[in-house]
C-alpha cells in the first residue's frame, strides 16, 4: 500500500480543534490533507475558505489537497494558491473554460485537479486528461460528509486507470465520498491512487496503516 495516498477530509474533523485533527492525520499516516471548500451555491452548505487554510497551513508540512466545490472557481484559484493550497481541484460542472483554468493553476505553481460528480461521465473531461495532475472521482453527490458510497462510480475509476495506461497519462486518480473499511479495497483495486475519507477516518473506522 506504500504507493497509495490517504487524504483525510477535514470536513468531518472537530472544527474547534483543527490542530488536534491534523496531528491525528499525521499519526495515521496521511499523505495529503483534503480540504473541502463549499460556497453555498455549487453545493448547499458553506464550509471554510482561504483564511482558515492560511492559518492551518503552519500546523503541518503535509500537502493541502483543496477540493473546490464552488461556482466560478476561476475567480478564486489565485487566493487559494496564496493561502497554501498545493493541489487545487475544481469541478467540471462548475465552469466553462476548463483548459484555461488548468493552465492558470499551473502558472501559480500548483498541481491542477479536475473533478466530476457521480452523474458526469469521464467523456466530459476526456480532452483535458493529458493536462491534469489529478482526477477526483466523486463517489457521493458532493455537499455533505458521511454519505453512502455510490458503487457505479468505480466504473469511472477503472476507465481512468485503463485510459492512463493506454495513453501514458500522468494523473493521479482520487476517489472521494463514502469510503470506509468495507469498500476501500475495491476502490484501490479499481485503480485509485488517493483515497479521501472523512467520516470513517475521523470515527476511527478506516484503519489505513493495516491495509
Ligand atoms: C463531499 C466531500 C467529501 C466528503 C468525504 O462533498 O467532497 O470530501 O466530505 O467525506 P466522507 O468520507 O464522510 O464521505
Ligand atoms: Zn472532497
């Protein structure tokens, strides 16, 4: 499991003690910290943004894997880059000029990720697959932690894995939503490199070190 990366989602952490939550991530051998940014438009809730990211950045050297669930991400990538995001992932469904935004994120010196919700097929992002560093496959409808895993999303993980082998693409495949001890093996076997986990991880129900 050495080459697989655990990216715990802080959405399920105790917001009154993020320092403790980040220490817990480090102890449990996380490779990234997953930061879910929600704007109340693309998804119904509002979570946290640039000021929070800036202040927790000093607590860890783990890379920040920022998942933008926001409309018009092009308006905020610069400020997220300045706040401490290392990987910036935005949604195919949230903007039009995807190619331009990937270039912008790269110009800012950050890794660029593209995400799709469960109902969006991989064909919608096919043209930009050679350009991105990460593809985030949502395995729940985004917006809330602790939802149930949607199994058909794994077909997209398999497809992305075979496409990158065939075409020599370099993206990491990340899977986000409803991952727990029961389904994590199937996610990894489908070809995921990065496992995002919120509720199961912070409840102690995903024992990454023993996988
Ligand atoms: C959903 C978020 C996820 C989610 C993961 O909108 O993008 O990162 O919080 O948490 P669990 O593992 O609880 O589904
Ligand atoms: Zn997420």
